[in-house]
């Protein structure tokens, strides 16, 4: 989704970009058939291989799928049903499963662009984590790509001194992820709070999540608490609103 | 919020509409001082009383507030912190409190436009409530106005045969509301599911909630279940996304 100079890019890429723009503008909706190779050849005066490559880009990015003998179609994206309660049960991470597996069973999930840094966190996060006097946080950033489509960007903050030496400071946190590692150092979360908001995306969020025009983002801030009531992680998530249903079960 | 012909309305109303448009466009942000009476008199060539009436409209609608000796300011709206778990505890309605009281303590809340009808519900709602063969639902519609600003529109569906003869079919459901009345007929909810989505509003929702441009809506569908696992109510809520933070507490 990086921006490119328009003059320098190969022809197939320009055709792919045009098709993507048409999909984003709603000219082709979910399940619609895209123009075939013959049509693209005539319309853009290119060779069959170029037309084929253009359609290949969209398939590689998960925006379209080929159906044998019928053509290439705009993918129908099923929203993720994110089960707020079940996914956070201690059973999930103690068994070495990721929270994501509970949401996306049978679908193709990639975690991209993982970065782990030490930074001074935003003031409100520092307050929640009780990081005083500019004490650094371990900051984990990553993006989740489902069926080829980026759907969520997450930034987690933890006390850098607390998690030093654990796999939380590495790109791969290992089976069960951050919560399993916190459990191993005696700081397992026992309670979570999720705060949910929605607004229109910033330009950066639109770029990062490849959002179609007119698509809001859902912001979820999850704070994980240990049994002494201390906040041990703050995770700021930005969700493509068109890709998600958030589900919460509540006892009366 | 009804649209009006521009020629027929009184001068103070036209000036108020201009000020409202400027607030919605962000020319005056939350906490900003609006033009005073003298300025409006000069700008619009009107009498002091007309300028005062125009500012009065904005105050009456909750968009602005007068501060003694300092002028009239755009109201700073605090988002509602909607506590998904605490508000739904049986204690709330058994004690005769409304769910809303737990969110909006100390603020001015009005429920407007209550309508109660019998209708065939949408197909998915009928399925959830197990209303077969066109059996009617009791449909309760209302709008919540907080500090003078509409923030939420709700439509509840219940089995009309089940709730016949209870106050659920009346505009005022009485202390503790619908759930307290269900309790009285032995159908108290013991579990709730909330499904949260977000999208840009329809024209009707923009009108109904008086949404500023570029403001998404949050859609919350709450389903209430009795102890035999039957769904007893489906409540479709449309929230002004700029007015809400939804909070959910979750045990690990």
C-alpha cells in the first residue's frame, strides 16, 4: 500500500491500481466479476501477459479471487466476529493458542511489520502503567492481515523493566504470546477492560489499513490487570470497521 | 432538526442556523466563544433582541452555554462512558433503576419520541426471538437526549404475545424498565450479548441524531437471554460515535 510515483511503475501495476481504485469506489462490489484478460488487453492496449499480471496483483493482495472458467471476482470479505470474552479466557493462552486463532479459525492470518522498541509511552499510558519520570515502555507494534486484507493495527505498551529478558521483547513472543510470558514471570492478567470508540480514520490509518473511502475505524484500548489490580499492558488497537463485529457476553 | 424552508423562517432562526452550521463545520470548536450580541447585531443588521434570541436557540438545543459576563460558548460535550457490564447487572433493574442512570449520573437525560407498536420484525430478529409465521413483535422505539444532544436511538423487539398486558406495551415501562417487567412475568434475562459495529450513518440517522459531518455511528445489537437460553429481547441501538466510549470488563 506504499504510494508510488505514477510514471515509473510497470504497466500491469498501473492497471492493477486502476482496478483497485474502482473496487474502492464501489464500481465493483463484493462478488462482482472484474474485467477479463481480453477486455483489459483491448482497453489498455497491452499484451495478455500484462493483463494477467494485473489481475494477479489483485489476487495476491486478497482483493480478488479467480473462479475456474468464470473469471476473476471481487472477494467477498466476511467480517471477523471478535468474541471479546471467550478469546481472553486464560485457557486460550495457557494452552499456547493466540487470541486471534479463536476469531479466525480456518482463515489465512498473517502478522506483519512487527516492531519492538523501547520508548517513553504517551502520558495517559504512562499513568495507567505507573511508569514515572520518563521510565521506558516496551512497545510492540504489528498489523494483522486476514485473507490478504489488513484489518487491524495494534500497539502494546508494557513496563520495559518488567518484561526485560522475556520473549515479549522479541518479534516472536512464542506460544500463547505476551500473556503466556507474563504468566511465566508471575504477572498473569486476571481481568481485562476494553474501551471501544469509533471515528473517521487519520490519513496514516487509511494508508496502513488500506481503508476504502467512507470507512470508519473502531478504536479498542485493552488494559490487562493482574490480581493485585495493577495494569500490566495497554494495547491500543485500530480496526477497519468494515471488517469487524465485536461481540461481548455479559452476565446479568 | 426538521429541515425548514429558508425564506419563511424568522431572522433569529436563520442566524442560529448559520451559527450551528459554523459549529458543525468546526469553525467554532468545543469551548470556543461564539460571536456576542453586538457582533451579531452589526453583522446581520438586526436588533439586540433578535441576536439574543439566536444565541438562545443554540443554548436551548444544548449546543452552547452562556457563562456569566463572558459570553456564549460552544458546549464541550463529555462522551458517555457506557459500562457494558455494570449497567446490565440484575441489581440495577431489580432496584428500579434504569440502565441509563448508571452511565449518566448528574447529567440531564431525556427520553424522547417513545413509540410502541406491534409489527412483524425483520427476518433475523424474528429468527432470534423464534417468532414464526409472521407472529408480531412488540416494537419499542425511543431516542435518548443527553445534555440537550441526541446521542442514541434504540429499537427493541419482544414477543408481542409474551409481553401483552404488561407495562412493556406502554410508553412508560415503570421502575427498572423492560427487564424488571420481564422479571415479574418470570422471564428475567440472565445473560446478554452485545454485538458492536461501526459505519457511516444513513441520511435518516444523521437527521435523527443531529450528527455532525464525518461522524460515524456505532451499532450495538443487544440480545437478552433467559436462563433456558431463549432470546427474550433484541435491542438495536444506533449511537453517535462522537458521544460514546463503550467499556467492557472481562475476566480472564
